[in-house]
């Protein structure tokens, strides 16, 4: 009976996704998560989440199978759920090779955001820069819209290393202005134009200031969201990486450092977060190297845990669990 109920629950999630307008034709995998890691049939990294039509979509890179001594990420993935327990995976929506200018075909961290009934995927490609792909639906397929990078190392001033233009994170503010943040070694930002594929040249590139004594230097992985008129900037610090946060009353800062909210994620040197509110709960989506037996820094797996706020409206430290999160009502 238990297996029967699980099958019914998974089917309901699939039906819900179809009713919300998502095609069943390119679904390639369906499963019930039993805890963290959430995805266990492949290695996944660098999660970024959005909510569309009452469905939570999680976009990731796909790490190669274990035993590696380098990052080998050639494509991105798209997963969806309506209850945080039953998940579906869509066919590969975007490959590193889809960007012909992408030297080495690296599929590093990215972020999808919706505007004007289009979905824009900002991706980083290690040393080649940040590109933009577009699709008519969240699960893709996506196509390179520019045929060249939107941002290169020339747009990341003050640092010299070749991998500084990575980890894009998009955000649309209450006034409709879209922003793009990125960076390794520092955090930079631009105002995106209405077309979402160019930026305000008059505003230019701004280096985001973070005031206060930080526990470790800024590394990478910026992520911005807004709650109760406060802008939250989370980012990886140190190496191995922890996730820290800072707050501001202005989206482009300066931000005030508040501390670490997520410690080193087991068996992984990197720690890349996505923060999202879904069905009344806040979630912290990240990766670790915890999938046995070949998981590690180069074969990572996404996890989901609850995010909570204290009486001052600031983050409580994340409790990383193997249990994961509870099912929510569809």
C-alpha cells in the first residue's frame, strides 16, 4: 500500500505540472526524494530556483561522475516539484556547447529569471564570460540569444584572475528594474535593460561594497532577494567555502556584513546557494559532496533545508540535514 500511495503522489505532481502548462513530453525522470541529497540519479551542482505557475523549478549544472580532480560540467539541468517531495526532471535544456564562444565548454553556475513571458538564463562559462540564453518556457529548450558574452573580464574591474566573471544572479526589484550580480574575488552589478540582454551603459558596472569585518574574504556565488524592505545579499566566503550574508536598504549597497549562515557543506570545497520562498516557507537550496560513494568536491549533489528568520528579521543559521524538508500541500 505504501508503494501504491507513493505512486499516486508522484502521479499527482506530474498531473499538477501538466495542468500548470508544462509539457509531459520531455520529462525524462520522476522520483520521490527521501532526504538530502535530493537528486541521487546524477550529480548536480550550483542550484538556482524560481517559482512559476505554482511550481518550483530548480536549475543546476551536471557534474561528471565521481573520482575526478577537476570540475567537468558540460550541461545544465532542470527539475520541478509542486510539493517539495516528488520531483520530475526535464530533458537537458542547455549545453555548454550551445554557446559557440564558450572556450572549453564549461557549464558553470547560472540563474534563470522570467520577464515578459520569456525565461532568461544567465550562465557562467569560467574564463569566457557570462552569456544569456532564452526560452519560451522554464524547462526550455534554451538558445544563446547574443552569440557572444554579455559580460567578460573587462567588466569585472579591480581583480586580475581569469575566472572572476562567473556566478550570475538576477533580480527584478519592486520598481521593475532588473539587476544582474556576479563575481569571484569581488561582487559586481549592472542594471539590465528592458530587453534583459543588455545593460545600462550610463550606470555601468558597480563594485558592491560590503562593510564590516568579514570572517573570511569574499569568494563567489552572490544571490540577492528582498524581504520586508531589506535586501539580502548572500555569498560564499573563504575556501573551503561557507555562505555568509549582508543586508542593505539599497539594492546596490553598501551592504552590512552579518555573518555566516551555512558552514562548509560536507565533503565539498564549494558551497553555492539559492534562496526562495515557496508556498509560505523559505528554503535554502545548496550542494554538498555527500552522495556516496563517489561524491566530493567535483561530483556534488543538491540539497534542500528550511530557512528561518529570527525576531529581528535576520537569517537563522542553516541546519544542514539528511532528512531534508517536509512535503507541502499542492
